[in-house]
C-alpha cells in the first residue's frame, strides 16, 4: 500500500491506496490543494468546511462543463458517422445497378 499525504490548514491527512494508484491520487490531491489555495487567497479564512464545500462545487462545475463538451463531441461524431454511413449506402445503391448490368 502507498500513502499519499494531503495538508490543509496546517493539518496533514494521509490517504492509503494501491501502489499503482499513488501517482493519480497525488495528482488529484495537488489539484484539489490548488483549488483550496485559490479560494483562501480570494476569500480568506472562511472556515475549513466552507472552503472544502466551495472547492467541491467548483470542481463539480468543471466536471459538468467537461461532460457537456464530451456529449457535444459525441453528438458531432455520431452525426458525422451517420452522414458517412448514408453516403456509403448511397454509393452502394448507385453501384448496384451497374453490377447487375455487367
């Protein structure tokens, strides 16, 4: 097991995870810490609970934006694939009468 420390407001929390997950958890902790630090600079010491809640809401907002972007890309890809498939079927239909004559 690996241990990833997270220090917030002069307190250190230690999270355990599998060795292969340690770098990802470290990246997540660093990202979350950056959000918290930004909020502390912007709003001052408004309380741990409030800061953590604000950071969670900010990250959730980012997640929703990312999901919307992915959905938009998938819809575009689906429409493009549908268009390619239709063109391919139309090309096959046009080629079919020529095959019958031959």
